[in-house]
């Protein structure tokens, strides 16, 4: 699969410069390069999605607090308000 289909996706990581004539060593080199390429990509993608998830959860919690009628301070008779 790597040599037939994956060969057309080597725009950013040309394999001819890294792969050797020995197919086992070439496959190992390509696997290591692809692995670290994914690590670099996931290093930026995961924090972005994590920030978005945390902000959505914070928004949902603040709306939940604002909509809760029973959550109030009895001495001053004021409802809870999320900031």
C-alpha cells in the first residue's frame, strides 16, 4: 500500500531522498519519518480542539447556572449569575 497508494502523497516528505535500495531499511526509515510527522501535526491539532472543547463546556455550565431558578442566595434573595 505504501509503495502504490502512499507514493502519490509524498509532496511534503519525498521518500526517494530517505528510502534506500534495501526495502526493509527503507520501509523502517519511512515509518519513522511518518510517525514523527504525525507527532508534529498532532502537537498543534490536539491543543486547538482541547481549547474549543473547554470553552464549549464553560459556556454550557454558565448557561446551566443562569437557567437554574433554585440556585440563589437566600439572605439577599438574588439568583446566581455566571460571569
